[in-house]
C-alpha cells in the first residue's frame, strides 16, 4: 500500500484530488526544487489538507515560501540568538550579525527540504529518504520513509520494514 492509499484508508484526513503532473511541474518550477519521487507520488494520489498539511494549491504563495524557508530561517535564528555554529563552516565570526550573514552564505548550499506536514520535511529529489522533523537546529528522524513516518506519526498501518537510510549532508549532522 502506498503512503497516500494508507492515508486515505485511515479516513482520519480529508484528501483533495491528487496534484496533476502539470501542477507538480508548475510548483517545482515556481519554487525551484524537485519533489522526491515518493513525495510526488504521495501528492499525485491525493492531497491531504487541513491543519499542518501544506496547501500546494493555495493562492497564498507567500505562505508556501515561508514553509519552504522555515528550516533555514530556524538555523539562522539559532546562529544569531543561541550561538549555534556548524563546525563545517570554519571559525565563527565574532559578532552575531556577521555570524548570521556568513551562515546564510553557507546555507544556500545545503540540500533543500520540502514540507510534508507541520515541521516534517523530506529532502528535495531523494526518494525513500527519512522524514525529518526540523525545528531550528533540532533535527530528528521521524520515519525511515513516508510509509514508516505515517505509522509513527499517526499510527496508520503497521511498522514499515524499510531500512534506515542516512540523511543528507548538513541535516544529518544536526541529527
């Protein structure tokens, strides 16, 4: 059973018709990323909506941009307010403002993460990847893949037998 079929079968969530190939391509073009194949298939089968679910069809494009920017903005918040500094960036600049500016330059190179639900994200373009919970620099694996995440997050289905895959660069270092 696919992740979308599992969600629909649960009857716990309202599903809108799935996104068409044209809608998915337009979203990817507008926001400059590619959905992972499993995330794309999930959204093509049915789009869950309601509290916590991103509304990919919304006219409020600023809300979607905010969801997409939230993981990076959260890291920048921790750099500026909580003295976070990633060791891969080299020495931390002395002032918070300089540290935030330097971190912003580094963060444009990290793998993009796409919202699935609330602060749960999947890396762009990587099918079968773990679902990550990202809140500022607090990063936790919430499921080995979409199916496993649905079971863990919502108690749908049975535990997935999927293997744990390592996360992508930078985000895995925050796990």
